[in-house]
């Protein structure tokens, strides 16, 4: 009411942290000084798979300036880490991959620490190496981990309906094998940590983690101390994208060194180390069998995937949780069967990465949508619209789509890109003489957009304090990783309190101060933390208005907050700062509000993966236009037309930026990025050979927002962080087919791979020679 | 171990005298010896542009330049650029146009963009793209960075 016209929702709000960042003032972990800090370096294995016979650290320890050289023997109290707790930070008697941590040094300078690493001698006894999932699954293969016969780390099985019946009802059945490659996050800020103990043994950790509260517990267990004695401070983070969701060995190692030396210890990766020893998006071999009826109705899908888990288990192993959602529920399919085996090999191990398996699943599913449509002679758009989900649907897997803008996404992206006409025109040019072809392809995605029930609950706390100048401090559990959450949360609070953005400070990076939160992942922050912030702001508003009503002797229903004033109907009643000052000097101000938001109860997934996984779901369609030079295999992405169901746009500037960045990241996955792993060795650990998209290659981007106003979302919004990266590769693959008539089943579409596919030579797989 | 060399140069308008090891990079000198932490390390191999600075008016990757080679030269880092008139315009444009996400690439881009604007004031989008091709950004997809540089340019005119 009172705030009509002054709403911040949907506006272009610059990020609160941008001025400092653009002035070079922001202090990332690399820029922090801990007085008296030692510098740490890690010695990694030189063998892919070997028994450690002995380690001799004597010479390293004698080097002047070295304060500690540790191996597993020095930290008998260390505990296994990771999602499956299947490895120790410092390896004891065996290494299973080249990144494995064997010893670590703390010294006065980084140079001395590096010098000391060279003086450590390790005697290895090589063991047989498993370079591919095929080798790992072969009968008689050596076993990498106790209790995992056949080297299968994890399996996932899901079924709905009866695929045999579905197949019997099909007029068309197709089957293909898709191969997806390794890529890695390439956060511009390399990994780093600073660990420091106080004399009483409490730990202060400066960390880039995306999940500070969950990590407190893990570190506490490892150190044998009360989690309450661990404080984690997150300095601004130079990119996350999922890479900082698990405990990776370097953090515990820095903690060990700090405990042993009694000094603060700072550990930073080099870029090369970042490539070698951070998690990857895992390679997947995916067999997809699907069918439809003559009229275009989908009948069934069967998916079998083999994930190269690498030597240990991190979140990458659990991506099937998301992949099966796309298989079962992006389109309406009555019968589905899904199976994944995540298989241990001696390769780098897989973590979570923006999109979380969904890029791989969507790549296959959307290729088949094109192929099935073509087989029954239907228009590609009409075929998709026929099978697309609608609002209100509860899928056989149990996902409830309370809002669903999928069909609008499809039609909007198709119309704005002139998809149907361009498709036809491009096909007509398959046989003409021009070796440079044009193509347009379309693909869509479904992803969690209202938190994710990965843990028993999905909650976030807020503390809101309103001071005597109407300045608000929003203390939230939600971490900022560059995505702009602090700005959106401030905006939501201002919207409730009728204050300008400048009236809010956000505190979001210190576990001793901020309330609990499960972490930044699954595109959940705006939704979960946003609802929490709104809850706190509403409590504050109710209190302020009640006090104002009492003071003015008017009914509270007639009051509102706007433009820094308490309004009565349309009249300014009190200047808010002044009114609050009076309230603070009274004896009942209590203007500290707390609130805690958990997503609403719903049917949690059971052991068969049936049930709801999120309070809301995000949808998107992207149309990609490419130019393919058939003489060189070079594919240029010209334009992306994206339509995104985001619930509601909160910060237009922020959401555009997130979507553009995601589109380009998805484009890199499709066209340029490839972590080359040969014989379990990363061959291109640098930006020269691992090619990120650069500015000249950026495509034209046209973004439309489909605002479905989610009933549970903060101001109607849904999460969007991961969505834009997900269907790019699938759309580009479909575009290459539209340009050339050749379908390529393996990523990436580098000139070499595309050339081979077009000219019939056997295609070089991107990694190993897996099934 | 490398010998030390005495060097003298101008940094963000201020004369400096320093004794640096022969093997030290300019990036390390700026960050570790002079405490100017705005210039970032993201690869150390001249491949990302995070460490971009101005040397005698030209942009260079400070990770590839030996500190001793700063002798007699004029250096500007992001701290200096941000304090300049062009820098202030660029900063405001980066902020207003959403060109900053995690911000780790931003200092290098600010310096590179100031160079583009100074040397080619009427640069169009295509020239700006070329002008920043040595600067990697993992977050933004570049579009808003290019728009920001164009906006700063227009205010110039
Ligand atoms: S750190 Fe100098 S170019 Fe990357
Ligand atoms: S804003 Fe994060 S790398 Fe550019």
C-alpha cells in the first residue's frame, strides 16, 4: 500500500560489493595477512597408484625456515573425509591418484616450503592402474577400496511404470550412447585457506567454503574438539560454482600444520595445482533408449550410465539424484528406468559443479527429443510442446510442479529466435556448395528452484537488527560467492520495511555471528535465505507498526512503512529513524528479530527416489544458433535465445548477469573446455591448453523472463543459479545437427572432434577408451 | 639464490626505491613487498589478465615481468587507475552495468579497460571485445563488462 511506486522488485540493482571490487579494495583469501603466519605446501604423489613404502622427511626438516614437515604418521588422529569418507587428508600406505596428498610443509615463506618439498623422499611400489571405468569393472581388476568389489563406489536405481510395456506401445524406439567429458570449475581465485588456533585450542579458519556450518562439524570431529570452538570466516570468494561444497584435503592439512606449529598457517594453490587437485565435472557414458508413438506421445525411457568417480567419492558421485529427475520429469514419460554406477578409477575425483549432472542428462534427453520427433515426422517444437509438463502436475517420480512455465519458455524461445523457420531453411542448405553451414537447435531444462532436500532439512536463519537511525543490519546464514545474494537479500528486506537499499548492511560470513544455514548450493539461496530474510523483516515491521499505532492511537491496519516513514493511509505519520530512536530509548524496543525458514513440508524422497525434492522448480528453454565450418570443424556460437521461468525477477541486473555467465559457461562445456586426462594424468593444467571462452567468442544473448509468481517463493521468485548452464550443450548439439545433418554424441565439440564426426573418421574420445 | 638489485620507479604517481631479488616478478613485488593487493594472481603464466598493470602507459601481465625491469619506468596498478578520472568513470560503469560478480577478474579488467578507453576512445563493441580478450572472466559471460566499458566511453564524449 504505502510503498506503491517505490518497489525495488524487478529493478536493476547494482551489487552492494561491486564498488570495492572494481577499485581493487576487496580482500580475498589470497590478500589476507595473518600476523606471524607460516606458508604451507603439499607434496602430491608422483605415482598414479602405488603402495607407499617409506617417506623420508629428515632433509626437509633440516632446511632453515621450515617449521614442520608432516605425513600421515604425524597425525594419527586424522579422519576420513569426503561424501563417502573414503580417504584421509594425508595418505597413509597407499596413493590412488596423482593428486594424492603425501606430505606437507609449513615454512617461513612459500619458496622455502617449495624447496622443502623437493627434499622429501618417498619410495613407492607401483600397483596396477585403472585408467578407465571399463578396466575398473573388468573381472579380476584390482580393488581400489575395501568393501567395494568391482570398484563400484555407488549405484542409483530408479523405476516408474514398466518400460517393457512402454516399449511394446512404441512406434519408434531409438538407442544411443553419449559420452561426456571432464571439465573443471576454473574459479579465477585459486583455492586457499588460513588456519589458526588460539592458546586454548579453538580454531579460527578463513575459508572459501560454500558450506561453513556443515564443515564446522567435520573439522570438529577430526580435531576431537567441540564444534562450538570452531569459527569459520569466509572472505569474499573468487568464484565457487560448486567447487567448494565438500571438505577437500588441503583444508584439514592446513589445520594440522597450524595445530602442530602453533602458528597461523596460510595455504594457497597455484593455478597448476588448482587444475590438478580440485574437483571435476565427471565424465559420464550414458546409454539412452527411448520411444514414442506415431502421434508423438513419449512412451518410455531407459537410461544406464557409468560415471568415472575417480579415486575417491565426493559429491560428483551423487549427481544421478538430479539426472534421474530430468530423465523422468522434464517431459511426461509414463515408463522410466534409470541406473547409474559410479566407478572408482585412478583418475582425478569428481565433485559438484553448477548443474550437478543435469548437463549430462539433458544432453542425451534433448538429443533424443530431436531424433524421435524427426522419426515420426513431427515439428521439433510441436513434439516438445506435446510432451511438456504443465502447472499442477505431480510426476510419477513425485515432483509437484506448483508453478511451471515450461510451455511459455518453449514458445518464447522459439518465437524470439524464429526457430521453426530457421530450422527448415538451414536443412534446405545441407546439400548446397557452401562449406560453412548454419544451424539452430533448441533444448530445455528442469532444475530445483526452491531449495533441495539433500539433507534432512533445508533451512536458513536470519537475524535482523534495526538501529535508532532506521539502519538495518541483516545477518544471514547465506554465503555470498559472487552470485549477488547479499544484494537480493538486502532488497527483499528493504521492500518489506520501505527503506532504500543504502539503509541495509549485510553480515554473512562468520559462523560465530551468522545463524545456521546448510550452504550455497542447488540454486537455493534466494529462495530459502530470501524467505528467511522476509520473515525477519515482517516481524520487525509488525513490531514497529504496533508501536506506531499505539503512539498515534490509530488502528494498526491503517499503517504502513514507506520511503523511510511510517504512513497512516497516505499521510506521513512519523519519520522512521526518529520514531525508532524514541522506541530504543523506551523500555520495550527489542528491535532484534530472528527468524528461521525451512521449506514447507512435503513428501521427502524415499529410498526408491520417489517424492518431492524442492518447493519449486525452475524451467528454461534455450535456442542456440551456430555456424559450422565443415572444412575445419570449427563451430561458432552466434546467438543464444533463452527463456527462463524464474518465478519472478527480483534484481534484473543480477539475474541477467547470472544467466549470461551461465550461458557462456555452458558454451565452454560444449565447445572449448576439455580437461585432458590421459593415463590418469591431467595433460593441460593451465589456461593456455584448457580453453575458457574469451570475450571475442561471446555470443549474442537474448534473455526473456517467464514470471510464474511462485506461491512459496520470496516475492514469487525461484532459484536460477545453475539453470542457464544446463541446456547449452544440448542445444548446441541439436544446432550442429541442424547445420550439417550429422549428430555428434560425444562432447566437447572441438574442431578436431567435429571434423572427425563430419568426415567419418573414427572419433577420438575425449577421455580414455571407456565403454 | 638470486642477487638483489636496486631499482627506482614511479608507482601510481609516487617515486619508489626498492631492492628486489633478480628472480622476483612485478606481481609479487606489488603484492608482497608493497602491499598493493588489488592486482591479482590467477595463473602466473600470462594467460588470464588478472594481474594486468600499466607500464609506461601500456598494459602488461605483471606476473610475466621481472621486478628489476620496472627500473626507470612508470607503473599504474588498479589502485592508481581507480583513483583517476577515467578509472572513476569505469568503476561507476562497472557497478551500474553489473559487470562485477565474484570480482576476481575485475581489477585486471579495470586496468585493461582504462587502456582501451585512453587509446581508442571511440572503440566499438567489437574493438572492446578484442581489447579485453586477454582477460578471463568465469562469472559474467563478458556481456556486461563490454556494456560497462561502452557506457564509460560514452560519458567520455
Ligand atoms: S596471473 Fe598474470 S596473466 Fe594470469
Ligand atoms: S566476476 Fe568472477 S571471474 Fe569475473
